[in-house]
């Protein structure tokens, strides 16, 4: 598989292209198959879906909240997500269809049960999305697997990325890649921060770096490749005007084909182009120049806060906990919570801390809930 060769460093001039179908299939198996076929015809190497076990990913309060949106497929957020979630049989059918037309098939693991599911499915690699890049129990479990990992870094600081790399190192994990990503839909050119690709390559020279983009159009993704990204992931749709929040920042087939053709025609070398050279090669506009502006450090961007507040993972109680109890690993789970609690990356720092109040099962653990 090309991805294995890129991660192992056997090839330097190739780019692995992933069509992120996600849940743009509208909950329809036949639409999903058509999208797989279109992505293959557009020149993609892989189609990627999303896999969630809803009770493992979300708290009951997050699933039960009323969902008022033009994009809603149900009266509650849980009903909405359930409508879009494919079953095991669906996944097996889509995997078989992908194998039949010779395109890689995988999914993002949104929780530990879904990670187990994808291992059982024997996908060629597992994606860890930005929403779980600070979910270190999940990352640690994923790092213990033999299969490759592709980890997005949206909504994360450089400190969190360094901790991801350290988690992989402690597990002896070498077959993984990091993806520069900005979790803003769509991402404005000025927020694309493409120079973080160069920063990540310098900071982690032995880790392949890719790009997962949410911007409009394809030129910024082309620039990411010229900067050294060797895995490219873009959301894919059959029609941007369909119901669903991801369609707007997704590529339609003709756009995806333009992107894959451009990448295929690049004569890539081991030495990335400079921003100035990229602007010349791509007949750069002011927007591309904004995307290529210098960056001083990797931080959580203001434009990412809406996504982080909606889908960022929190620490919640895995069982009812009494006031005065000292927290242990078995007492906690990492979920999307409504309301949110302490951020997932705080998981290990609150071990043995004393609770100041009772916390019910599936309720968030707050900073005010513990004696620091």
C-alpha cells in the first residue's frame, strides 16, 4: 500500500490522497457507494468514513439535547447522529465494494469501541481525528496496534502534538503520520497556517507530515503538497448544496479531480519549495499568500473554538462518584459532553485528586469539582 511506503520513508515523491466521505452520504448506503466510485474515478487512493459508538463518544445529556438546525436529521442530537451512523453490516458491504474497485477503505475511530471495531474490520490504517488528538487513552490504545495511524492535529497546541509523538515513542510506534489541520469549516485562507507543515517537519523529522484541509477550493491544498505534505485529505461531496454541515467545505467531483491531477503532475523533490516559489508556481493570489504567511507557533486558533466547544472531548465520570473520593483511571471516561468538563488532555493530571462534590455517571468533571 502506498501509505505504508510513505510512512516508512521508502518513497519521497508520492502523495497519498484520501477522500473524506465522512457522513456526507446522508445515511444512504447507495449514495455512499456512488461516492466511493466517484472518489476512485477522481484519482483518490482511499475513501474514509467516520465510525462512532454513540454512547461511548457522547454523554447521555449530549445525545438527548434538542437539535435545532437546518442540517438536523432528528429532533435530538442523538437521533441526528443515529440516522447518519452505518451499521457493521453496512461497513462490511462498503469495504467489500471498495475492495472490488481497488480503492482503500477506512474510517476515523471516534472512541475506543469504534477503534476495536475497525481493528476487527482489518482496515489498512486508522485515522484519529482532531477531536481525539488530545484523547490520550484512545491514542495510547491505538499506539499499541500494529496497523498504521494517521493523526490530525486541529484544535491542538504544539505541546499536545509533542505529547502525541511522545505517546507513540513510548509505545514503540513508528508507523504513523501527523496531519496539519485547522478545525474551522470552511477555513479562511488567513487561518490555514500552511507554514505549520514546515514547522512540524522540522520538529519531527522522522514523522511523515500530511495535510487535512477544510478550505474552499484546491489551491491551498496544492500548496500544502509543495511544502512537503505527503498525505492529503479533503472532505468529499456529490453536491455542496445538500443538507449537512460538512458539504460546504467539501470538494465536488470536478474539484477533487483537479486536485488529484495537479498533485500527480507535480515533479516533487525531497526539498520542499519556498513560499515564494510556491506563489510563482501556482500563480498565487492574495488568498494563497495569506495561507503561506509566517507562523511563530502552533496554538488553538480562535476560529477553531466553535468546533472545540461543540465536539471537543471532556473528562466525565464513568460511574457515580461521591464527594471526597480520590479519582482513579477507572473512574473517568473521555466523551463529548453537554455541558463540557475538563479538557481530555487533563486526564492524567487529576489522578488521585479529591472530589469536592458528588458527580453522577456520565456527568462532566469540572475544575471546580476537584481539589487541585
